[in-house]
C-alpha cells in the first residue's frame, strides 16, 4: 500500500511537472494571429522593397534613356551644324568660282574688244596708207602731160600708174620688135601688163 501510494504520489508529481512545462511551452509558442500579422508585415515589407527597387530601376532606365536621347539630339544637332557649315562653305566656294569666271569672261571680253578695236584701227590705217599711196600716183599721172606710148622713154613711161621699171622696159622692147603701138588694147600682148593696168593708163596715153 505504501508503495502504491508512493507511486501515485510520484505520478501525480510527474503529471504536475509535465502540465507546468506544457503550459510554459505553450505560452512561448506564437499565436496564429501573431503569425498572420508577422507574415503580412513581411509581405508588405517585401512588396515595398520590390516596389522601391522597381521604381529605382525604372528611374535609372528613364535617366539612361533621357541621357541617350540627349546625346542623340546633340549628335543630330552637331551633324546638322556640320552639314550647314559644309553647305555654306560649298555655296561660298561656288559663288567665288562664279565670280572668278565672270571676272575672267569680262577680262576676255575687254581683251577681245581691245583686239577688235586695234584690228579696226589697223585696217583703217592700212586703208588710209593705201589711199595716200594711191592718190600721189594719180596726181603723178594727172599732173603730167599725156604720154606718147610710142615715143616715151623708160623714165617717162614709169610716170604712168602701175608701170614700173620692168614694165616700161617691156613696152620699149615690144615697140622695138613689133613697131608702132596702135591702141591701148595692144598693150595686153606685153607680159606683165593686165587689163586693170591698161584701164588705168588709157586716159593718159597718146599714140
């Protein structure tokens, strides 16, 4: 009996200790509400972190895109400025070349005009010289008496227009060979005396 009582006492004591320990452990374990609250808090915190990270990433991407766009616009602007500068340079060069061509053409035109004027002056001078040479010849014949073609010596014959030393001697030789010259037309039989010369001297001849 004593042993049974002791056993019961020990059992009761063990149960008491176990109940106390269980109660202690139960108070240490978290409650369902606490777990849910903590889980929600962790989820919200994680969501906030993810959102902030995403916002930071988007902001970084936006800044990068903006920088890239700005750089691209700068390059486009620079390219446009270079193109405009090159166009202006080409335009200036073309204008300079055009002006140079105009100046050269103007200089050539002036040179051609001067050459034309000089040529005209030269022709005029030659004409005047020819006229002045021709007039004294006419005066020489006109101022002298008519020449007898059959009696005149070489010096006298040379007073006729177009008759030089050789032609005068040819006339004398012809007279000596054929005899008296009867008309001006007969002078065409003499070498070197043509129709033009005969026409000029006929008014000043006697036979």
